[in-house]
C-alpha cells in the first residue's frame, strides 16, 4: 500500500509540474529564442547612439554592438533545426556585416527587426499579454523601481545615475523611443541587460512587468499626441486594421510603422494605444462569432497547406469560442451541445487525415449547427428554471465521482482501524475546495483561464486518478478474493501507512476533488452570466444537499457491511470509476489537442465516460482488460490458497 500511494504522489507531481512547465514554456528552445530576440532588438534601438554618418560616436557602445551581433550569430546556431533557420541566420550575418561596415542606423535597424520577426515566426515565443495591462500600476512601479536611475520623468537623470557606465537610458528620448517596442521593454524588465546596472525583475508577476513596459513606452509622448492619436483611431478604419490584436501593438515601433504611414500618424496612434490598450480588445468576437472566425481562418490555413496552424485555429474555435457556452446550451438543448462537440472533433479529424474538400464539408456541417446555437441563444436569456436545473445537474455530475472516491477512502480507513489517517483525507478534499475558490477568484478577477488549460487540467487529473484507482482496485480485490483481509488489516496495514503514505492519501483526495471543482467553477461562472443568481445558488445548494445525503447513506451502508463483502464491492466500484475517468480524461485531452480524435459509430454515454472516438474507447478497453485479467488472477490465487489450506 505504501508503494502504491508513493507512486501516485510521484505521478501526480510529475504530471502537474510538467503541465505548468508546458504552459509557461511551450518549447525547450524558448529561453534561447527570447534572448536572441532581445539582442536583435537592442541592436536595432541602440546602434544609432554608436555610429553616425559612418563614424563611431561612442567606442563603448560600438563595441557593445559588435559583441551583441557576434553573440546573435552564435545563438542562432544552437537553436533547433527549422526550415527557416538558415534564412534567419543569413539576415543576422548581414546585420553583423552592416555593423562592421558602420552602415546607417536605419539600415541596421531594418535588418535587426527583419531578423527578429523571422525568428518569432520560426521559433514562436509569447509577444503580448493575454490581459489588458494597468498603466496606473506601471506608473507606481516605475517610481518605486526605476526612477532612482532613469529619473522621475524618464530623462535618465535620476539621483543614482551618476557614475553608472553605461548611463541609464533616457526613456523620453523620442529618437530612441521610436525604435523601441513594448515587447522589448518587457523583455528587458524580465531578463535585465548583461553588463549594465539594469537588473532582471523576473520575480515580478507578469502583469506587473507588462504594466511597467506599457507605462515606460508612453513616456516619450505627450497629451497632444495622445489626443490626436485618439481621433485618428476613431476615424481611420484602415489604421485600426493594422492592430487586430494586442501582439500587433506590443511589437510595433514608430520607425517600423512609419514605412507604411506618415511618421506623425504612426507616433500619435501609438501614443494613444499605449495608454488605452483596451480599445484593441473592445468589440472582439466571442462565443459562436469567435468560433465562426477561427473556423474560417482554419480553413484558410488548411488551403495554404499549413495543417499545424489549421489545427491550432480549429482548437481555438472550440476551446475559446464554443466551450464557454456549453453550460448554457446544455441546460437548454443537451443534444445540440453534443452534436457541436462531435462535429468539432470530426472537423479536426479532416485536418489531420482528410482532404480540403472533406474539411469544407465538415465546416459546413458546423455552420449549420452554429445557426441552431444562435437560435437557441436568441430565444432570450435563459430562464431561472434552466439555470437551476443546469446548476443542479452540473454539481451532481461532477460531485458524485469525487464523492465516491473520498467516501471509499474514508470507509476503508475506518475498516482498517486507522482514524489517525482520516485527517489527511479530510485535509485533501477540503484543500481542493479552497483551491477551487481561489481558481474562481483568479478566473473572475485576475486572469482568463484558456480553454486548452482547462481541458488539459481536467484530462490529466482524470487519467492520473484512473491509474491510481486501477492500482487500488486490484489491490482491494486481491484481499477480498484471498480471504486474508482480516490478517492483512491486523498485521500489515496498521504498520504499513507511514508518513509518506499519509501524504499519498492527501494527494489522491485532493486531485480527485479538485478536478471536479475546477470544472464546476468554470461552468458555474458561465451560468452566472445569465443573471439568475438566486436560481444558480438554489441549484448548487440542492445538489450539495443531495450529495450530503448520498455520502451519509454510503458511509452507513459501508459501516454495516462485512469487511470481506466491503472489499469485494468497493473494488468493483473503484474499477468502474477507473474506466469512467480514463474515458473522460482522454476526451478532455482530445479537446485540448493533446490526443488525436478518430470518430467512430458508437453510443455516447457521458455518465460512464464513453465517447464515440477510437482513442477514448481503446483507453477504456485497455483499463478494462487489465482489470479483468487482474481480477481473474486474484481469483486463481484465492482458489490455490483454499486448496492448499484444505490439504494442510
């Protein structure tokens, strides 16, 4: 038992730390690509202070430019192979040559930005926040962290600037500011600048670093520029089209934008947008409209033979567009929700293995379903009854699985005479409830939890819990079949549960409950948007009361059940839960794009974790085969021991 619980703990730790790393660093080469991007941007911005009219104006800064471009050549060589790697390396070599020849600042900046843009395309790194930064927070952070060196108004003349070599940057220097992007400022705040007094502020939250970057990026502008920029933004549709998303703003510079529009226009519109970034995200499509947009973009990418991008956009169509609507649609028309989910899987299947014509046909089927969703949503806001029923069924569905696992653990420990271990189980499920509350607060007030993150968290939690339950179910069945449960409990279990096993119990209780709380919180947040808060609360409280009654009945029943029958019945229940959870976990991972989805003609039974895809059914079949084989082996051992006992 100790081994099994430690194994569960290790598996949980590896899976969830791995998921956290996957979300913060999508590729192993991201840190190197980030640093290379920073070098290129630094050259683009600061080369003008080292060379003018073909002559060196600052020996120290020119040496820095030579050093940075030499390092850039080395760093592109160590990045993983990519079809465009040689092209990026070629532009960096041209950049190095331009610096050596002391060419104009405009030419060097053009080459540096060209190499940086190609680098991001080949080795994608996050270039924009997923939220709207707060400039007021950025202003406070600037005065706290930066003003002592860079000056209260960004002139590079702070009281601590004297004697620093190189001197602090003057953020209000318009010429240099014109070549500096918000992304560059964010990178400097995150990584610092080697060889200077600029330290890294990587310990600050991402929100703070972006807020600081946006505030500093506005210090070379004045109110007149911002006012003119606001008028330009409101009156020029073509200008608005240049900033379709936050990434377009964070990577833009006045110098680069001036190649396409008047320099004053470029300066003024950036002056406005850097202080009012929310106008870029205002009015963007959501829900079904976003699904339609991503679906059209996915088809376009597929026709351009970029299947990877087509798949990413298809996943976004579901995760970012439709999935947030699922609780509302399910409360009104459950079959329609299932049809959309199935059609989304079918469309992604055509991207992986089908033709463009097949993808277009699948997209048309989705469009027909989207019209039905529009009609369903267009019948007015959902009534209070639908919200009540939705809240009731969601909490019952999500809570029952976690309840069965936790109640089973409590009953087992009581049968084993280990009341001291119960506090670890209670601490596990109660901590999961607290974590769920924090998740709700974060999703409501701090950050937007992406659809992919939701599905991956639910999927990994389900699969890991299924593996743990598979192991526990086979163990429990072996004790009931062998008829040696009493000796095991009295002689082994009492001493087998050390501190490590106790924490294993805590982790199993935590993950079993948190994965359900996580999904419930997100569904309830979506239902709350309809405004029927009393009905939502009533449905949730009713479900909680029903779960409490079910828990009481299960605990009373298990207490009266002979321990041999208890082990036998519980092992079967645990086995069923393992099959259910592995199916649900695989389905969530399919929706997140981690696992392929091959539709098959089969019945869909969400309560049992049965979904009509080849991968989910195979996963359940594998777990089922292992369980049947394990149970058969346990019975065979029991028969042999019974025969041996009669012979003695």
